[in-house]
């Protein structure tokens, strides 16, 4: 079982902490961690519906939520949804906890580790939306195997998504955009919902901004917002 003092890594390559947390944030994280963090079962699947007290209509999952700006906005706009967020970076999780505290959000749960560990514990066809927003591009060729969007993770995402569910991915990195499209377009479990750049250079109204999108804008980089739909299992079978 994982707790705040015993965070174990698996396939996560980024940093887990930058500067020390402010005393107030550290106190808040300690207070909220036992209530809002997801504890994986020793074996078997996670009883994900029991995580929430409001019997959510759907469960959404955000992989690498950073400081949680997007997750917070989605949780506020969609109180009937239960949102799971994965982020191994403690300063990011602390940012989300600050939002939970300020906005009094009860439909959010976080997992402070590699998303793959949580996804492996989720049942088939349990998730209605997955977000991967501005994943680390790992630009050096020898680091490409670290990219979160990869065949192995897409297989798991495909397994946990319901038929017709959405996978939303954003990036400001040209090479990673090509990489993402190549992997998803060759994957018959997904169809891309766009017919040209005029669709994917614009973020829809129900797609809140993130910190990294803001950084990209300030640096003059265009972002791509791509939505893929999980194809129906019946059609494929
Ligand atoms: C470039 S940041 C983007 C953060 C945020 N989505 C945004 O747009 O502002 C990528 C984030 O993904 C997280 N990340 C990387 N690999 C991950 C993994 N395997 N599971 C969960 N989060 C991961 C990193 O810790 C980092 O915070």
C-alpha cells in the first residue's frame, strides 16, 4: 500500500519534487492526502466507484495534471463527474490540493505516482474520458521511449475507455504531435475527430487551459488539441 512517505516509482522519468513546499501547502497536503488520494489494492482491481461519495455519472482521468488548473476547472464545471488525476510531482499535487481546498471540490481524487500503476488497476471500459495535456516531449531520440503517448500506454488506455469515450491530447511540440498522430492513426481502437488544422489548432470551450499551454503561448508556439474516440468493440469484433 502506498502512502505519502512511501512513494515508489515505476515508469516515471520526470522529477518528483522541485522547491520545498510552503508550510501552509505542506500542512494542507498532509491533511487532504488520506481523504483525496487513491490507494491501490494489493491485488485485484480498484473499486473506483467507491472512491466518490456522489455516485458519479462518469469517471474521467487526467494523466500528468501538472498543478491541476485543467482538472480543477473540469471538476467545477462537471460536478456529476468523478475525476481521477495522476501526477507524481509533489509540488503539482500540492497545487491541486490548494485548488480543492479553495473551491471546495469533492469530485476529485488524485494518485501521486505513475499513471500506469493506476490504469493497470482499473477495470475494462470504466473510463469515459482521458486527458493527456502537454506531456513531456522528451525531444532527444534516445529518450523517445520515455514518452507517455506510446503503444503500450495506448493499449491500456484503450482497454479502460468505454466505447465512444474520448481521449484528448494536447501538445505544443511539432515532433511529438507527429509522433502522437502516427501512433493513434495506425491504431484501429481510435478514430481522430478532425479533418484539418482549423479543427485541431483551436481548443473547444469545454477544454480549459493549462499552465504549459500558457508557457507555449508566451513563447510563440502553436498548440494542437486532438480528440480521439474509442471505437466500438462490437465494430472491431
Ligand atoms: C509538461 S508537464 C504538463 C503539465 C500539465 N498537464 C500542463 O499542461 O500544464 C507534464 C506532466 O506530466 C507528468 N507525468 C509524466 N509522466 C507521467 C506518468 N507516467 N504518470 C503521471 N504523470 C506523469 C509530469 O510530472 C509533469 O507534471
